[in-house]
């Protein structure tokens, strides 16, 4: 039982003997709310609507009960004064509802830097007292805020309850599960690209009694033996199995060996087998009753092997068990997973790719097959190709990102859809603050979105402290260039390629709520409207830039900025939009490193009477073209490299990358052979000026002079 010592005019602020979350572990914290468990009735609270007291509480003998009805919303509110401007506070409550579609709402407003509310219940959580909490910053110049509890109007039958409302100063320790509750989930394991000798399986020694990476079927258990743990598969009227997916793709023409110690009870014949894409199958049976190591050879053919799976099996109706221990399946080299390191290694070198090699390098780029944005087929690897093109008269190799509209009648089907299928790639490494430049001509058709954006995604789990910091467990890093769009308000539905979206998601509070939504007109160097569709149809490329500065913090993350960050969006060097971060608390300038994406996709979730916010995709095929990409890291102090929740989800393996094309000859002016002609090459040439130096003698005249400088400037790209 938890108890409050309540605040009174005589006692002032009292101490709450309460769990910092739950679970019976008591700490002494000062509750800034009066009568948070309603033991003194409604003292300290103002109520409206169908609100009453219940004699069944979580922490004591009472709780508050809201029974909303049609047109009837119930609410309680309390203003807390004497708070510290710019201070951080933690709000917590116990909540319960009999209808997850009508959840209790816990919120703050009127003095908060950002008004926040938490109101959702997962499937199966009805009828239970649940801990809810999040953090809030007091606004600049404010010294109070209002806490409110709400049950929204609904059809009759909803019963919403609140108890143990707490407001503490500062960040609090994460709560623990209630007694008898299963341990809370933590962040999933991030599997990275294996090196030769690394295991391709998890828990090959069966050290985890729950199975670890293994899916344990009927009558499959982990048992202790004299030489370590073993998997036991007991045959009954049902077959007993344990399976594990091989998340690494296996390269063509490879050979591997699965090695495992096995035995069976007398009269049992058991097996292990590997399956994968392209009808890849390898199997081995055994019937020896003493422990013996056996091997299962696995070979790939001419194609990559995807969706591998290893199965250990004891068939039904046999007179005993099969046993497995010390299973080994190791990488030999060339196996593929999208993610290189966990957490990501900071990428601080300049990234540049002009695709002049005629290949899309799997070491640097990932090709996506994901889907998002509503009624569409996502993005397909087959829509990513390399083609020859011209940029201002110069031959280039361009990355082509194709998109299929509603009139597409070709053979490609992706995610069950023939239409509304785009293309996207992303860097394999993660980059934080920096200058992101893309030289491109966008897809010139309404209905599809051409976009360039850093993106990082987390869904925190209850076993992670960060889960309890915000109303939404999701955190996004995302900064967008998106074309076309309309502007806000009265411009709704007036889509144009003279308009762009410049968004920034800060990632510090619920990703669904914290966004800078820029809607900007585009202009050329003379101030006239710049129509990117017309420019693309005329073959003209433009340079799209995001300058992202995350800044730096003084002390605890997010309290006070010693250097305020910013985001700037530019076209051909001209400023289109700018976002300045806040000097304290929570803003919309990201700080977590992200992969950098390029893509064409379909915002098809509905937008007024249109398919999406780029218009209707009334076309067959269109495409964006990218001449080069350059990322120049700034290395700001606030940058952080942390794992995404599912960084390996829905990427193509190298077997589905675009076919190489004939490479371009190297640029004569690229003296340092880094793929770009810039100031470093100019410095090399000037150092050799006037000398008979073959390094800078581009016209082979025998001397480095103005003619060589002219050649270098003709190739200039930096």
C-alpha cells in the first residue's frame, strides 16, 4: 500500500512516501501536488462534468472516477505554483479504464514550455491500474502550470479512474513492474554485419532458458547437462521443433558448415535442416544415442540466399527425445546485414558520391523496400537504377529514382501493389550535424514526393528509462526537403512545384507532436518563382542543401544550451527557410545521428478530396535524378550516435542493387582522386604552378600554367 502525506496551509509542501513509479520500491520524493490520491476528497482540485470519488483506489482508500457520456466530458485540474522558470518536472499518475478506446488523459498546460498530454491504452490493458508519466519544462518567465485529468465524452459505459497523481522536480528514476507483472521489454538487440568467424546464430550454446534467439515449439525445452545446456525436443503425438532465422543474407557461391553435438534416446531418428530463398535446402538426420558432433554443409548457388532458417526437429510419434548442444554456424566472409555497428560509429569524414564509378556501392548505400505514408506500395529496389545524363552540358552518371503512378501498367508489383510504388536509398553510415547537399532534378509529376532527409527512428520500450520521459515512446530525428506541396491555411489543395516542405522533428519529445512545419515558396536568383517541375523537364539540376547544427548543452541534456542549434534549407546557395532551436528545454532541432535518405514516395493517406498532399498521381512513370551527394560533418558537441529500434528492417541485399553501367572517365581536374574537384585540387595545382610537374600539367604542355587552371575550373564541382 502506498500513502500520501498531503499538503495543507499549515504544513506547506509535504513528503510523499511513494514509489518513483511503482512496484513497492519506496523512495522519499516531494510531491508538489496537493491531495494527489484524493484521500481528502477534491481538496486542491477543480472539477467539471461527470466526476465523482471512488472508494477503491490504487494507493489508498480513494480514487477519482469519471463516467463520460454523449456530449459529457469530465475533468479535474490543479494549478501548481512556485515552480522554477525553465525547470524540468516529472508528472506521474495511476490510471485505469474499462475501454481502451476511451483512455484516461493526463496533461499539463498554462505555463508549460510545451503543452503535453498522455492518453492511450494498449490492447489487453483494460481494467488494470497502469503507471503513466512524462516530463515537462516550465516556460520562460513562468512559475506555475496546470495539471489536468480528463475523460472525453463518449457513449455511455466508459469508466475512467485516476489515483496517485504526482509532480516532482527534475528527472526521476524509471519505475519498475508491479509485483507479479512480467519484466518489461527492453530495446531489441541490433544485429550487425558479421566478420569472418562471427556467429550467424544467437544463443548457439542454449544458455538462455527462455530460448534466446530460438523459437521453441511444442515440447521444446532447455535442459542442463554435464557439459553445458542442451536443447531437448520430446516427441509426442506432435512434432517438436526449434527454429531460428538467419538474419544475414548469404552471398553467392559460398560454403558454410553447421556443427552441433547431438544424441537421441533409443529408437529416435532426429534431424536438423537449413532452408532459404531459391529452394536452398540442406538437411541431416541422426540416430546415435551417445553425444557426437555432426556437421551440416550449407552451400549457396549463383544467387544470394535470403530468409535463411535453421530448424532442429524431432518428428512425432517417436519413443523419446532428441538433444542438441554447442551449435556453431559462423560467417566465412561476405555475409550481409545493413547495419555496420551497434551503436553506430560516428561518421566524421566528408562523404561524397557522384556515381561516376557506374555502381551503387553497398558499402556506402542501402536500398530500401519499406512502405509508409498510407495507401501505396512503398519503395521498390527495382526502381533504383543508374543512367547516363547531362548536368549543364557535362556528361554524368545519375542515380534514377523511379515512381509508378496510378496509370502504370508495367510488370513491377511491390508490397502487393502495381501502382504508387516509388524508390529510395539511404546512407549505410549515420551522420549528425553537418551540411547535406544533393545535386538533383526532381520527379516532375504531381502525386509523388521527391524528398531528401536525414532520418532516425526509435520506439522506446517500457524497460528503457527514456520510455518514461515523454507521452509518446517514439523519437524521431528527421529534417525534410519535400516537393511539391501546398502552403498552409487558405492555400490547402493548391499544389505547386514552386512550393516546398521544410520540416524538422526534434526527437526530444513525442515524435508525433514535435515538428517544425515549413511551407515555403521557391525563388530563383532574380526573385522569380522557381518551378522545379519545369526545371526538371528542361533537364536542369539544382543543389538542395540542409545545414544542420545541433549545438551544445550545458550540463544535463536539454536543460540549457550553451550553443543554440539551427537548421537551414537552401537551393543553389539561396536561403529558403531557417529554424533556430530554443535556448533551453525541448525544441525541434535534432541531435541524434541519422541515415541520409533520397527518395520518391507517395503520400497517399488522403488529403481533402485529393489522394495525398502532393496531389493525385495521374501518371504512369516519373523519376527523380541525382547527380551527386555530399555530406560535410560539423561535429557539434550535442551530436549523439544511438541505435535505431529496427535499423535492419526492409533493406535489399546486394543482389537487388542496380546493375552497374559503364563508368565515366576520371575528371582531369581531380588531382587527389577523391571523386570531386574542389579547393584541395586547386591547392595541388597552385603548388606546382610554373614548374615542370606532371601532377598539375593537365594539358601535358610541359609546364603548369593558366591552361591547366582552366581545365581544372571546367571540372570544378566543389
